[in-house]
C-alpha cells in the first residue's frame, strides 16, 4: 500500500505563506493525478488542488491565484505553495493520489495549518 507523509504545516499570520510537501513511498509518475485536500474543524474534507500526470493543475475557486501545486517525479513528492493565507485556510491538509478515476481511500496523518493573527 502506498504511504503518504505530509509535512510543512504550522502557524502563520494572515497574508503569510507556507509550503506543504507530500512524500510518497512509491513512484508517483504512475499515478493519474495527485491532489491536496483539507478538512477544517466541523467541516467535510474538500479538495483544494490537483495535478495530473500530464502536468495539468486545477484549483478550487477560493484558492485560485494564492495556491500552487507542483510535483517532482524524481523525488516522488508533491508540494503545495500557499501564499496570502487567510484564517479560513485553517485546516488539516492531506495529500492523496488517483490511479485512474477514484482517489485512494488510504490517507496520511495530514499536516495542520493554522492562520491566525
């Protein structure tokens, strides 16, 4: 089973930046896509950003222009650069992968992002 380990979270003031990283235990070039998700307290997990095998990236509207997803197939990592963070971005952030159509049901521990003055 593929292991995913997220890192890079922390406490940041509004307007600040963080870079999250997700390390996979296997070659990510075989995945159809990888994505970052987040779950805020009392809310359902939501998808934030996706990058496909072909390098195409997409974002949920509320993070467009502020977040950038990227992947490094040589390191088997996928990163999420988050700029101009806002309190509503506070959540636990998770990465996941898709072999074909469905996201894996195996989740890592996630990394906490807290945006507060």
